[in-house]
């Protein structure tokens, strides 16, 4: 049989190994479907012409560079163990590479790799955490019923969480699309997961991930299935809630009445409130192809993070079709700061300056109002000039220029009068910045929301701090 381009593509894209090929400068020329699925890319365009270093896949890129240079000098490598970064998580891989020849000259290289993280975890005794899905549960889904007798649970399940592995989560989703089975697709990103790992240790992070996976699987039992995507991200494939009102009800209950999210977990060194941010879209009503569906889910997740996390965003065509995440990410804080400065310079007087920037702050910080505390200790509202409250003890709370705790417990302890004022407005979380010139403090900006345990992002803190500097 003659090896045609079509036949070559078919062979490469049915391989379960991640396959790639590069030119003599180690720049990507192409990859197979398994490679795209592994990294969560829609197409190869994001990496064509780039090197591993450009993509930031290795914490220490030098060994991988030297390995590929040896291949380009004529040596093949076989099953070399290494590490790569996937969405903030370092994974273990085994890779093989060999030179590509044309007219007797080396013109590039071809390679493949497999992820062996789960194997290493099992070897290190980490596979005793939990098993969420057994054979009987998986048989309820036609895709797994077809393969379960030939493939063991060890290959299908993630050993840490006991839910579907990344590979089989993707295969299951693609099978539903191939069978034209409607489903809602959700990606859940655990909030402040790095903080938990850094504060309480990686074993605490493992506990959190396993607990949320189990809670989510229990909540969706009978109509949905949970899988791992990578790092602190989980997937939910829901075959029941596909209409807008059904999805909204499901997420409201998930965030208020489940054992998966907004739960307090105790560790040896303390405790933490476990929250997550979710993005959801539905096949085929929102998108009828995998890449498009995944892109919508990713966009909704990004929007949730931009709103302060600890929330969900369900795709709605009328509201979300024109949103371009790339432009938002590129413009970022610098563009926001320039806009704020422009409005501040046009207005005269402290209150007028705050009123001028309020529309922009409302969009950036996702708030309905902004408060400020004057030197006399009275707290005022930008949108309700006639209202004021007692914040006379706020200085006792402000040990530094910025206060950005997720809850109000420290406020109640150190500044009870200010705490009572916040509670009178039904406010549950606050970001506070000093307004000062040199060592002289002339007041405070208070960005507060009703939702408890809002996680204030670095860009939000930077914006409010910058505004305080302009006002000073």
C-alpha cells in the first residue's frame, strides 16, 4: 500500500502517544491530535514555529534542548524520562526522538511521548486515595460499556482522585459528539490552589483535589461523570442539564448545597475555605464541534476568574458571542490604568474624580459601588452621596497599605465599628487601600461586595492601589 498524506495523517492522529515533528532550529512543524488534546489546544497554530522554550513547558529547559541537539546531530533517543508543565502542574513524561532525513541530510526531528505521572504516583504509593467510579458505574455509559472489558480501571481512572483520567475524559466527550448525544461541558478550576499547596503542603492539595472531585461526582451521580483535566482543574460531562434554566439551577445548587464547593477543610497547620470557578457550554446548542465547544468553556472560565472567582459562568450567545478573551488579556492592567488616569485628570475635586472613574471600576472590579473613608473616620458611598457610616477604627485594621483578605473575620476582630458598617450594607468581602502621600494617610478606598470569601486578584489590587496613588 502506498503511503499517502491522508494515510499518514490517519495513522498519526489515531495514535494514543503525543507525536510532534520539528525543523533544524527545533521549531514545531506539526503535532498529532493526541498532542493537542494533552495540552488542551484547539489547533497546532499556537505552537507552529515555536520551540519548547517559547512555550514555557520545562522548568529547566536545558536538558531537553541538549537532548534535541544530539538528535539533530544524528543520534536517536528512546524512552528518556523528563518533566513538562501542563497548566501550572509539572507532569512526568517519557519521550523518544529520532532525526528526520531528506536527501541524506538531517532536516529536523520527529518525536513522541507519553505521560507516566499516574504510573509514578502509583509506584510511590499515592494510589490509595479513593476510587469514585467502579466498573458497574461506568457501564451505564455506552462508551465505557464498549471498552471496559478490555481496558482496566487503572488506565481509565486518575489514581489520585478516582475520577476519569484526562485522556479518557477527552475520549468520552468525543464519543458523545460522534454519537450526537447532547451534553453540557464544564471546566472547574479550584481557586487559590497554589496558596493551599504553599501554605499547607502538597499532601493538603491532594486532599482538596480528591475531596472536590468526590463531592462533584456524588452531586452529579446518575446523569454526569467527572474527570481530571490537569493540575487543579476538573471536568464535568452532564447529560441531563442542557437547557439554560436547568444549568443555572444545577450550578446554584452546586455552589450552595453540595459537598463539593464552599466547604471548610481542616489541615494540621490551619484551615481553608475551598472554592472554585466554573465555565460551562453545551453541545450541540452552543457548539457542534469539540474545538469550538472547548473554546467556549475556556472563555466562560476566564470570565468567571475575571469576576473574582468563586462563581460560575454559563455560556449565553446573546451576552457572550462578541467577547474576545485574547483582547482582554492583551490590553490588561496597563490599558485600565491609562483609562483611569485619563478620567481622573479631567475631573475636579475628590468626590468628582471618584464619580468619573466609577463606571470603569464597576466593569474592572465587578462592583456596584465604591466607598471611601475620610480623615474624620466617616465612610461614604460614591453612588449614594447622602449615605455615610462609622469607620473610625479602620486604621487599627490596616497593618499595611492593602487589606485583601477573603472574609471579614479580621475586620470584626480589629475594627468592630467598621465591621458593623459593612454588615449593615450586607457586604461580605472587602478590598481596602490606604490613600497616603509619603507617611501621611488621608483616607482609604474600600471596594466591597456582598459575596463572602471573594478572592481579590492581583490585577484588581493593582488597579485600586494605583487609583489611591493618583488621588493622593
